[in-house]
C-alpha cells in the first residue's frame, strides 16, 4: 500500500458547523458496460461540485453552488462517449432558509468545432423539486 498524498486542497464549507464535503466515484458508460473512471466527484456545501482527475491531479470540471445550499448526499457523475462526449452530474440540494430540496442536473457537452481545433464545453442546468422524505444516495 502506498503512502497517502494530497490530490488537491478543497474549499471549506461556508458553514463550519453543519457544512460537509462529500465525494463519490465517477462512472463511464461505453456500450452496455459501466466502469469506474479515474475521477472523483466532490461536493462542498455552499461552494461547488468539482470533478477531480486522480492521475493528473487536476480539476476537470466545476459547477458553482448557491452559498445557502447544502448537499443531502454525495453527488454522482457519469461520462458517456458514445456519439459525442457528454458528462452528467447530479446532486440533491437543500436550500435555506425554506429547506426545500431539489435534484440539480448539470450536463456538459464537449463539441469539436469544424473550422478550428478548439473544443467548447456547454453547461446546461436543470432543477427538479422533490417531495418530503429522506435522500440516502444517488446511483
């Protein structure tokens, strides 16, 4: 077993008492198989959801969260490269002061431009309100 080392320094939650940092593995879908990627999705209450590449120790993507929001469970992310590269990231957030919960989805598409060799990333965010009840995990 290797000696542990620091991948990156994460932001601290805005609320030092109730704020948490939650993480989960990122999965890739190629055909009919689901595989773990060398990435982690990390959510920091009131700050952001970021995807960290473990091998290169760099940030792949970041989605900013409202400062009054708390994650109800660890976020989840999946990458699909069937037709064009797509990354879907989901998180359940509780927003204060009302305490309403909703599922947020962040869709990121990488498109190659025909005239130039530059790739662009487009972010689409959707919000789906939830009924009352406990959220244990997103899978």
